[in-house]
């Protein structure tokens, strides 16, 4: 894949924007994935012989775009995973959903994975899922809300399911929502975490410009 949008790289990590409809890592479909793309990029740029190490620290669903960080060493991967566990790894999303949501709120559910989808389940069967959000804008004519979402847990399809279950399906979501053949209105636009070796806090932000986000005026 050409035109990689790399926000930062050093000997320990690489931060990049994952485009829509690209996998985070390979699966049985053998479609393009970011892990393989970035390995090839590193191999070519630094003329590395043999296999290139690159650690997958977190994932974005295939239709979801936004900021991801990958680890260039196993030590960096371990420390980034530790920062996810201790909540110092912070992910913030922009989402566009149908309907007028409350101005702000917190959703808490228990999610259970069933095949390729997840469902709202019970405490004894599901995994704890929490997010908080605030509404940044609302387009009355199209009945669309623009949200900023702070993800407290990272469950399978969590944002998509939690909003759809409350009758606010995400724009373009053909799995839990009502749309087909539209880009998913979900973008990982802020990422903050301690650098795995220096411990300094790194913060990255990117504003999406494609539909449906371009319908709104988003402050950069």
C-alpha cells in the first residue's frame, strides 16, 4: 500500500493512521493488513534482512479508520500492553450516529461474542464493557449526532453495539445498524500513552475529513 500516513516513528514504536477497510492484522481472507504493510515498509526503508519484528498492541475493526501504534521491539510491545492494563493508554474516538443522543453519558454493559458479532449479555456470560461520551454537534435535518467517545474497555465491536442497542446505530454500520454501502462513522482520532522506554507521554490527534465526518465542523 502506498501513501502510508505515518505520524511518528523511532526505534521502538511506529504510529500510523489505519485506512478504512484495511485489517489490523491478517486473517483467513488474506486481504491487506496493517501489520504486513508496515513490516514491508520497515524492511524496505531500513534495508533489513530476514523477518522484521512488529508487535500488534491493539486493534481497529476493518471498517474503522484512525490512529494505531505498533511496537518495533518485543520489550516495547510488552510495555505498551502494560500501559493498556494500567489505563495509561487512552483511546478517544469520533463517531457519527443516527438520532439525537444525550449531551453526555456513560454506557455500561456486558458483551458476549457470538460468531462474527457480539450481543448484550449478562454479567455471568459477558465481559464488562464501559465507555463515556459527549455530543459535539447535531444535524437536525439529517438526524445525525457527532460524538467524542472515551473507550474504557476494548471489547469486540463495543462502540457499535453499545450505541446500536440504545437505538443510536452508527452511520454506515451494516452489522449492527441500518445502513449499507456507506463508510462507517467511527474514527480513532486521539491516542495517548507513555513511551515504552522514555516514559514521556506521547499524544497524537488526527481529524477525519471523509463522509460522514465532513458533514460537521470539527475543531482541530
